[in-house]
C-alpha cells in the first residue's frame, strides 16, 4: 500500500489526543503505529520521535514560545499550540529536518486544519524561533532551571531534591530524555539466552547483554517488534530489568501457589510462572518423585486487562498460569491464607517511568500521591491476608516517591507485625548489593541504575 498520510498531521492528531483529550501517549502511539504499519520505517520513526520528543521537552518548548510569541501558550488555540510545539521540537532537536521545511510545512498544516487566517502568525513565530533560539535566556534559579532544562514540573523536582538531593534529582531528570534501546527477557521455558541472541542477530537486530541479569538483553535496530520471528514465537518478552527483579527476588519454590493481585499485562506473573516451572522440574529430578505443579493466578480488575494477560499467556506457552478478573482492593474470605507467594505491583504515580510515558509528568498532581498511597495500603491490607504462614509478600511500584514506597513499608510493618523484611542481598547481582535499603528493599533510580525508577520490598510472614 502506498503512502496516504501526512506524517506531521498524524503527529498533530496524536498530540491533540494526549494534551487535550487525556489519551495515554504509549497507548495511542502504539495504536497509530499499528494502524499505519505499511509506512516505511523512517516515516514511523519520524512520527514516534516528534510525538515523544515534543512531550519530553514540552515545558522547555512552551518556555521558548512564551519568549517569542505575544500570545502566550495557554491562550493559543489548541491546534495552533500543538502545531507550534511539534515544530519547535523539530527546529531545536532535529538537525536532519531543514528549518525552512519545518516552517513551510507548519503553515500548510495550519491552513489544512482550517486556520488560514493564522498562517502569517504561525510563520512569523517559527521564523523568530529560528532567529532567536540561541539568544533565549534560561532561568538561573535551581528548581526552575532544572524544570525548563529537562521539562519536569517544579513540584516533582522539589520532592526529589528534598528526598534524594540535587545530584540524583538532576541525574533522573536528564536520564528521562535519553534515547535507550528496549530491554527484553529471554523466555527460558522455550530458549536459552545464547540461542535467542543468535536468532535475533540473524534477524538483523542488535542485541547487547544487560549487566544485571544473564537472561536480559538490550534490543535495538529492528524494524517492527511484532515483525520479528523470535517475538512471534514467544521467545522473549519486553520487560524492564527493574520489573524482572520482582520475579528474581520473589524466587518461587517448587509447588508454590502464587497470586499476582494487579497483574496486567502479565510480565511479572509470566516470569514467576517460568521460574516456578523450572523449580518444579528441578525438584522432581532431584527427588526422583512426580513433578509438583505450582500455579500462578494472575488477577486484575477488568476483563480488558485479563484479556491482555491471556494474550501473553498464549504467547508464552506456559501451562501453569491463568488469568482471573478480581478486585485487589476487596478481600475474599475464600482466599484467606491460600498463597505461598503474593505479588503486589500496585497502581502508582509512575514517576520512575517518565522516560517511557512522558505525558505522566503533566498528568499526575501532588494530591494524587496521597490518594495513591491510600489505595496501595488498602490493597496491601487485602493482600497480606492471602499469604500463608511462612509465605512471601512482594511489594513493588514504578515510582521514586518515598510516600508510595518506604513509607508504605514502614506503615505495613507497624500494622502487620506478623511480617518482617526478608534479606534480599543474596538474590541480587554484586553491582546492586550495596543499594539494598533496610535489608529487604531496593530503590532503583533512572540515571543511577541501568533501568527504570522502581521500588521492591520482600516481606516474609512469620511461621
């Protein structure tokens, strides 16, 4: 099929959906790229880069526009605002696109969208941006300087600076804007890491070993993920290394009954199911007995989410896992003390994954953090009752907000003294052992560690 779309118009429509209608960037971008899969790799890459880049640098872009335009960004018509934002991103960050082309294409698009009366305004603003870009003075004050430089809201930076200091705060903010390859987990029930690497390289992809885990790789230089034969065969899963450590630290034992209470799309559940299958097989060989059949029950709130889990289960080829629709914040007496291992990777502010979901930093508000911490405590209250005596509760979030992490752990230990932190040091690679907090917890920081921002705690119920 030949090209039938204008890439910049697609970018504009995506940005309108995200900034004006509340769509999630990773979801709508994925849907649009699937819809226009017939486009060349270069064209799809342009759409992805401009959408993600505009969102990543939006505070800085708005700052630049406010220095140039008499009409401030907040007062602009939404279409013009997002058209100018994506154009400024191209002018400042994409050397491969000539300035005159950015300006002329923006004017044409404004006309096509019914704003012919503003063609002179669009052209004038962008040509002034080209002329004055290098003369614009940025803020000098610390938090405001970092906010404009890295496009992170000031309240988030102030929170991090108070908790972690300025050095880690700037490392995190800078890391969110870096382009990185995706991280994948080798599905060990189907293939060895060595064979997977060979297969992916034969398919033309670039594969690099991750320093933290032997079955994790960085993957880049491929055309389309779903187009890789190795992906179609279920030989690997896309999963950040920090998320893999939930399964690594959970360390399921042969015959365990495992419940993951907020599992969608299922990456952690499947990783644990894979480890559990291996543990069952090893135990059967060593003991010369019939193989134990440990099970993983991956739960989530809606049928949409459990359908996503089932799709990934089908790809995995694992037979020891199922998906169940269930509300994690409502306790079911039937579940009481039935699980050897409970995984609670809970809804959170997502402040550790702003590099992958840049719109989150504009979406989340300070008051949301307390509401999320309350929800997390409500779910933990239900989850702890499912754990058998001597069993394990894994708690994790993809945020770097202490109120959702260590504060919750301290609250939990006070409320439920039958639990204690379980030493995780031996389950970590040597590069991470010095980062363990209070024996049973670890906080990953983007820019400090080779992964997303993420928190994990392992809690043991006393026998």
